[in-house]
């Protein structure tokens, strides 16, 4: 009936859209959140939040974490973010550089950005040796167990970094994964000093990676470029040998993003 539609319009129309966006903002700010926390943040009943989350999950905007009952942003958000010019610039300016680097090194090259306490991969280039490599585009990977994640974490100011590290679930993916805050913090400090980060079978057994920061026009880290490959050919010695190539690639993309000084790591 018309009167019923009219009565429901505020809840089912503009008001629901507004509340849905507020839910997304809360989840984005907190990294992950449960129904009660979101309801408190936006000032509505938990049943309303549950309905909004169900709709957002259906449209792939949020997903439940391993600890069911909490939600985090999902890949549908990435599809929307891909339309933002600033993010398009990273892939637009960086793709050719990634393709060239992948061709030279023979391995897989990715560009990732920090989102909701995870690293989200926006672009990928595959070298001639990486046939059959997993497609990482659009995937979320943990900050503490990946080279890109460590670079993105290391770039945060001290207070923000501590807050994020304290909030992370330092899940053990392999026997080599760092699962202590002290160990992770030490590696982040090393990444700042060196200008790059390395992981050796920390996220996947048999997979190694090295990453370095891409800077925007203000000199802040806006993304991380990583090179990954199987441990049998992409070992620690090989990763050390390609450091100049990785840093040259990130410097080139940074300059395309408006940064006018090459990134020079400390000795």
C-alpha cells in the first residue's frame, strides 16, 4: 500500500543510505568491528546495524572476519576505490614500470596500498619466469607477514604505527611468520633504515618477497611495490642483488607521482 511505502521511505531510502555509509566509515576507521560497537558509534539499535551489515555483505562491501561477529571492509570497496583518480594514478603511472621490472627480473611485481589494516593489491605484472603465478589484484594481505605490508606499516608515524601494530592479529601463517610485537617493530625500524623490507616464507611457505615504498608529491608513502618469487630461485642472496632495481623502480614511479627527489636509503 502507498501509505506503507510512505511510512517506510525514510528507513528504506535516504536514511538507510546515510546509515550504511556511516557503518562503512566506522569499519574503515576501526579496521574491524562488531554489531554492538558499530551501533554505539552511529547511535542506532543493533538490529538496524545487523540489517545494514547483511545488505553491505551481500554487495561485497564488508565481510566477516575469522572471528565471526566482527566485520571488515571487503573487495567491493576496492572496485569503488579504483575509480578514484589518485589511486588510478598509481596504477596508471606504475604499470609500465612494473612490467619492465617484471620482465627484467623474471618475477611477479605488485603494487599495494594500505586499507583498513591490510595491504590491498591494485596492480600486478608477471615476468617470464612467473607463469601460473597467483593473481593478487584485489586481494587483501596481512601487514605483519608481507613485504608490502611491512613497508606500509613502517611509513606510518610512530603513534599511528604503534596503534595499528597493537590492533593487529599477528596470526602465524607459516613457521617463519613474526608473531610478536617486539619482533615486528624491530623489522619495521629496519625497513625505515634500509628503505625496503624483505620476507622469507612468512606468508606462504616457499614464497619470498622484497618491497619498497612509492612516494607521493609530499614525500609520504602512498603505496608499496613488491617483487616476489619462489624460494628455490628467489632466495635472500637474489633479493639483496635486486635491491638497486627495486629502489630505482619505486623512485621512477614516485617521480611520476610528483615526488622530485629520488629515494635514497641509508647505508
